[in-house]
C-alpha cells in the first residue's frame, strides 16, 4: 500500500522538543538546535507538514506533533469531508462552527486537520472516516490504528 498511498499520510504526535522513535513509538526529549531530528510519520520517515490554512496541530504549528500533554493524541492528518464533519458534530465534537472567542473560524470540507487517533478510528468503524495523509500522520497513531486498516479505508474512499 505504501506506493499507492505515498501522497497520503498518517502521523503520531509529539510536541516540539520531543522525538518519536519508530521502534519505541514514544516521545523522548531531543535537542532544540536546528540540526535536531523531527518526529516520524507512520511510514517511518520524517513527519511532514499537515496544514497551515487553517493552522493545525495540537501546538498549532502545522504538524501532527504530540507529547504526553496531548492526551487526545492529535496524530492523524486528515483531509476533512462534509460527511466526517457532520458525523463528528453528531458525536459532540463540532469542528465546523466558528468560535470567534477562541480565534477558531470553523473547518470545512478539504481542510487538513490533525484529528485524535481514537476519533478517526471511531469514524472509520462507523464508515465516516476522512482521508488520511500518511506522510503527515504521526507514528504514534499506530498505537491506535494499524496502517493496513487505514489503507483499506483509504482504498475504499479513492474508488
């Protein structure tokens, strides 16, 4: 599935200043100098940018980085669909309604957003999962969702 979905990505989450290793799938403190390595994606490669318009990520840095502070594990870089936005709103997580008091404009179909791995899996199980950018999805996601499961969902969506 890797070659078929190389443009799509999943990414586990660790915050800036932390590193997720492919073997441990945990976050460890790293140097903050410019030569420091970044977190890994589900393909075992360097985590890529998920989205900047709107700016996403638990730390609003555009990446699905994570650490122990991010209890929701916002690790799955998803390209949102109207179907998913409607589904998640019905579950009490309204991502589409603007909330100006928080500087949140609301999300729409086509936006890239770092979702909680458990919410993505719940939506997938219910048949409402949005597409996933594998190169931008944190490796920590694999603690919740298998790469094969994600690829099956993606292949159904792409047909």
